[in-house]
C-alpha cells in the first residue's frame, strides 16, 4: 500500500504543468489552482489534436529510431517538440506487457521499473494503469479511458480526466497523454476516435500489425 501511495504522489508531481489557454501562452509556473481553471486550459484544444500528436510521435519513433525518440521524449519541458514549455504537447511512453513507464520528462527515477504502471491509482483507489491496459487488450490500436477522481498538483479537490493512448505499431509500447475535462463524455469520444487516425499512421499500422 505504501508503494502505491508513493507512486501516486509522484504522478501528482508529473501533472504539475500548465497549458495553452484560449490561444494564449500561460506562464509555465502559473499553475491552475481550481478544477475550472484546469478544465479551461485543456478544453481550449480539441482532444483530436492530442490523439494525433501521439500518432505523430509513433511515426517519429520509426523515422529516427528508438534511442533518439526516447531521448527526445525524456527531455525537459520546452527542450523538444514533444514536451513544450506550456505542457500542451506532452507525452509518456509505457508498456503494459512489462508493467513499466519507459519515457517521461520528469519522473526519471521511475522509468523502467516493473510495477509502476499498475501502481498508478486515482482518488477513488482504482488502478488506472490496469484499467488502461485492459482496455488496450480490446482496442490495441488506441483508446481513451476516463478517471472520475484524479488529483492534480496545486488544484484543490479531484478532477475528471481521460487518458489518451496510441500504440507504436510493431512494438509493445504505448504513448499516452492526460486531458482534464468536464466538456466531453466517454461515449462521445469513443464514437469519434476511429476517425481521428492519420493516413500515415494507418499505413504504419497496416505494415506492422495487419494479420495475415
């Protein structure tokens, strides 16, 4: 239990980033203090853009190779195209098969440690890592899972969020991004997500994942 609490506290630190709001840059250190402020920041950008950002990262993985891609994704905020100063373009990579987080620009000490992913819990005690991986067994190409009660560092109370996930075809690696929102429903997004795949990503999927 202590391990789970420790892991979850570190995840709170992970989410202490600010984002682009209403088309204007927000000071990276002016963190939202209320759920409404947090929702406003994220909802200024449609979830489709986050989902496609992850697909472009999967394409980037094959363009530059695993080593170079991991180096980019592990760089600090604003040091690469994948982790901007405002936190809008942010991603982490993980493996359900290995129960590990593989890249993350802040939590370097938790990378490649077995049990960290399944130890990721929300405010109600649900194991979000397990829920996400169970969903991905059903929809391996990519999906969204919702968290009704998730803590965000600096924000009072819990927030409603979803976790957007896309597979790097031909690997056991998934790319993920969090999105706090009250605006979108699970049903709505799951109905739309199938139309959000990029042509180049679909080609990559067909190349590595199509069953004979």
